[in-house]
C-alpha cells in the first residue's frame, strides 16, 4: 500500500492510502472508523448501485450504525438545494459532532459532502472514498469543498480536508469510459504543470487496459504533486494557483452551458489548449508544446475547440471568477511541459482568451 500524508498549517493533516483492491479491506481500517457511533455515507445513485452495499457492510463491522444518503448524479446536483436535503437527512438520523461523514463517489459527491461536513453543526469528521478518476487524482485531496451557484461554479465553499482519503483504482472498473477519459483531462494537467515524465508516459498508452494496469502508479504520482503543492500553499495565495491550469476558461464553459453540456475534464481540456494557444501567441510557450498537448488530448478523446459563446454572457460569468484580484486575473501558463508559471492578466485582456 502507498501512503502519503498531506500536512498543512491551518487544518488537520490528511492520511492518503492508495492500493488496488483496498475497497474490499476497509473493514481493516479500524484506526479511522473504529470509534464512531454513527457514520453517514453520502454517495450518488450511479455509485450506490455498485459500491454502497459493500462499504456499508464493512463500516457496520465496527459496531456503529451506518446510514446512506443517495443524491442524483452529476454536476447539476452540486447546489444549495441538494445540500439542504443532506442537512435535513443528517438531522433526521440524529447525527452529532462525534459522528462522521464519508463521501463515496466522484468530485461532485466529494465536494458537496465535504461542505456538508464542514458546516453541519459547524463541522464533523469527514473521510473521502473517491470513485472517479477526477476524484482519485485531484478533488479528494486538498480540502476544497463547496457547491455551485447558477451564476458561477464553486462560489460557496470551505477549506475542509478529509481526515483520510482511501483510494482504490479498482473502483474505476465500473466508471463509464467517458468519465475515465474525462478524468484523463486532470491527469494531463499534472503532466503539463509539473512532470514532463508523466506527460511523455501518457503519450505511450495504446490500450485502455495498459493504462488501467498502471493506474495505481499514475494516481500516486498525481496525488504526490497535489500534496506537495497544497502543503506549500493551502489557501491558494501563490503556488496552488498552478493547479488551475485550464480552469479559468473551463469554469466559464461549464457555467455557460449550465453544467450540462461539458463535463469538468472536457471543459478543462478546452481550457488547457486555449490558454496555451494564448501563451504561444504571447511568446511564452514554444508552438511545439501546444502541438503535443493537442496530440495528448486527441489520444484521450478530449475536446480542444472553444464552443461558440455570447461575448456579454462570457464577460458576466468571468467577472465572478474567484481568481480575480481587482481587475487582475491570475492565470497559469506553461513555458514548457512540466513547468508552470502564473501570469497576471488584465480583465480586458482576459476576455480575449475566449476569441
Ligand atoms: N475539490 C477540488 O479540489 C476539485 C478538484 C477538481 C474537480 N472538482 C470537482 O469535481 C467535479 C467533477 O468530478 P467528477 O468528474 O468525478 O464528477 P462526478 O462526481 O459527477 O462523477 C462523474 C460521473 O461518474 C459517476 N461515477 C463516479 N464514480 C463511479 C464509479 N466508480 N462507477 C460508476 N460510476 C461512477 C458519477 O455518478 C457521475 O455520473 C466537479 O464538480 C469539479 O468542480 C473539485
């Protein structure tokens, strides 16, 4: 088993366990789950179908009561009304501050369950069991939790890291191919911002089985990068901004299309390609890097082209971006594959990213 610890100044540290097959050995993790009277698993309908019964049974073996809250799948559930439903169920089950919430699912479940844990009774213990690739390589670590508003993505939230993150790449076997490829968008991001070795490795997979065989390694590499960045800058005032590579454009696309047309990884893919197109134009990035990103996105069936969008609506959405400091937007670019840099872009110029 691979073990990582993510230690930050402001919040508790997170233990990260990664192993193929770990999902069937959760009953052995008494050090985390042994002392709770009540545990609540929050999951979505798709994940529940395959994995809820097993997790519930294993957690019950510690002797407490285990409840399940099942939400509808997809980004459109990551909102205040689902959150209110979760609070309501938690109170129905009589959950108190000495109990725990466990997120079993993708990034949507992790983000909303984490925010529920951060805010219900001002905070109760929280664990993540990520089941999608995005959640395994990215969203389950680093403590960002929250929900979307109709005017923008992730606008309400809190930093609330899980006490432990239990990662089993075997969960990905029931994940739809579309979402596996979608998750590759975030994996490619890690190659772009921090590891040319990972980037080159990703170019070498001809068959999906080979990729899945190597997933424990790939997930560990991505989480090491994320852990290192988060430990240095938990609250995103500096280096953590590099994790947003492709996300400024990506978030606008997701919001513009009401979180329905483009999934997160697809929107980020379009964002990475188009921000790099800009940085090539500005002479920051050599053209060859853009070509390599295009090859990799094509390999994993991810989109590159900006959809047609109305300029005024784009401006309205972009204005709500959390990365603005006054009129200046901090944007991550890559001078070369494996190296990230933050550039400060004036609001007026930021709008040109979409043309
Ligand atoms: N908190 C963070 O730091 C952070 C980082 C990156 C992304 N995110 C957020 O993560 C979300 C995207 O994550 P996502 O792509 O995992 O979305 P998701 O949670 O909607 O999962 C994608 C789909 O896969 C299904 N699914 C997940 N695991 C499965 C499994 N093992 N078997 C079968 N089906 C499964 C889900 O039901 C859903 O339909 C976005 O809301 C994004 O903002 C957060």
